[in-house]
C-alpha cells in the first residue's frame, strides 16, 4: 500500500511527458512537416497553431517561412580582364515549400550558401572590372536568376541578391585614381578650349560690327574714358583713335610722293 502513491507519481510524470511530446504550438511564421513512422503525412505542411501528434509514432520538423538574410563570405575572383578582386554579397531568400526544404535537401541553409558562393565566382569571372563596378544592377539580377533556378527544387525562393563590397588591389586603386585624375584634366582642358573658342567668336563678331559702324567705336571709346575717369588716378591716358590720324597719314603720304625726284 505504501508503494501506490509513488507509482501514481511516476504515471503522472510519464503522462505529462507524453502529452508534452504530443502537443506542439507553431507560430504564425512557422510550419511543421510531420513524419509518421518515417513516412510523410499530408500533402501540405501543418500549422500555424496547435498541432496534435501521436506520441512516439510522429516526428515534427519545424520550418521558418521568414526571409533569411544570407551573408556570402568574400570570394577571390579573377575578372575577364585578369584583375584579382575580393567580392562578397548578400542573398535574400525564404522557404515557400516546407516539405521540399526538408525532404529534397539535407540542410537548405548550407546548400543555399554554397550555391551562392559558386555562382558568385562563376558569374563575376565572366565580366570585366569596369562592368563589375558600373553595371552592378545587371549583375545582381543575373545572380538572382541563376541562384533561384538552382534552389527552386528545394522549395526556396531567392528574392534578391546584392553585391555588397568589392576589394581592389592597391596597385589597381592607384591606377584608377590616376585614370580619374587624367579624365578630370582632359575635361578641364576641353572646357577651357571651348570657352576660348566662344570668346574668340564673340570678339570676331564685335570687331565686324565696329568696322561697319564707326560710331559704335566712338561710343565704346567714350565708355572707356568714363571708366578711366571714375578711378582715383593721378594720371589719365587718352588713347587716340586710328581714324583721327588717317587724314594726317594720307597728307604725309602725298607729300612724300610729290617730293620724290623724277
């Protein structure tokens, strides 16, 4: 009679353990893949909410449906133009078919990481460095399509792939800096030359107008005198227009012609 309470306590403990293994609660973002004696039960994953299992017979595997952010470690890549760089990326994916994610691949996280690394090396090895730096959106889209094609049989949907960082050798960084500086100098010289060309065109147009309208030259002369007079100068120089000297030059020329001995 003294052993009866002890037996009852053991039975209660066993019942609690069995009940705890038979009842599972899945969150909203979780799904459960149930195996009964090793065989898959049902065509769809269970959950969310309360899940009842047959103790000892059923086994539940939880799968999260949230988006996973996978950081791809830096990869040593030789581009198409034989430049060695280190590139890392980030992959955004989520499970869309929990049963395939459990049955078709042993560890979908590790498998997605490995296929992302190999695809990154393969794709970036087929592009030149300039395209890798300037056409990153196109490369990201291509990476996303290839990785998504490989992971689709595993019930994985890759939503986005981003090349995060590109580490260049020091020699290449210095060469690119020199190239950028030379490009800036070239643009500066072109802009200066274009400015001088436009200024020469304007001066040519102004000279034609002054040649056709002598009165315009006189007005310009008076404006120049006004500017000179506005300054606090002790000495003022009055330039004499060439047109005022023409009559004297013509008379001197005629005088020299008449004085020549015959």
